[in-house]
């Protein structure tokens, strides 16, 4: 469950930064693993956020369709 203060855009930016760090920086294996773990969590949170948004859109579209019948 996402917290109420979840910021999708900030999370995407952080994922981009993590990917860049893993691709371009000379970091230790431990740091790489920690960044990867953080990236996996952010990715799951973003996916959950998008799924919730999709469900809201579907519900609104259905309600709109019912109201127009």
C-alpha cells in the first residue's frame, strides 16, 4: 500500500538516477546491491500507483457511460 505522500514523478526521477549510477559510476558491489534493491521497491511502488490510476480511470469512464445511458 502506497503512502499518501507518494510522489510518482519524484520516484521516476530517482529510478533514473539509480539506473545512471548503476550504469556509469564506479561503485562497490554492496552499493550496487543497495541501489538495485531500492530501485526494485521504487519500481513496484510506481507500478502500483499506475495500476490505481488505471482503475480510477476505468471507474470514471464506466460511470460516465452509465450517466449517458
